[in-house]
C-alpha cells in the first residue's frame, strides 16, 4: 500500500520501462508478437493468444540484473518506511 500511496510504484514502473527499452527487451517482444501474428494470420490472433504465448518468453528474458535492481530498490524503500 505504501508503494502506491507514495508514488514509488509508479517510479519503479517507469524505471523498469526505461531499463527494458535500453536493453532491447521491448523491441524483442514486439518482434515476437509480429512474428506470431504473421504466422497465425492477423485476423486469427487475439490479445489473449499473444499474452498466452509471449508472456512466458517475456518473463524469462528479463535480465537477472534488472530483477535484482528492482528487488533491491523495493527492499530499500520498505526499509526506509519501516517504523
């Protein structure tokens, strides 16, 4: 709850977006979506199809260093707000 109220959640989301863009992850996910859509046919693909196929690949390809950085920032935030 404190993450949301303080605005820290939004700051972390923006940091994540920036890092994913910098490392090419976003472009990679877009390419996977385009390839899947071309293979199945544009009119034969739903958002749910894309989420089902792409999400596991997307989660697995987020760099461990990025996950560690976010976890460290969350822990630091929680430590700074502990009473």
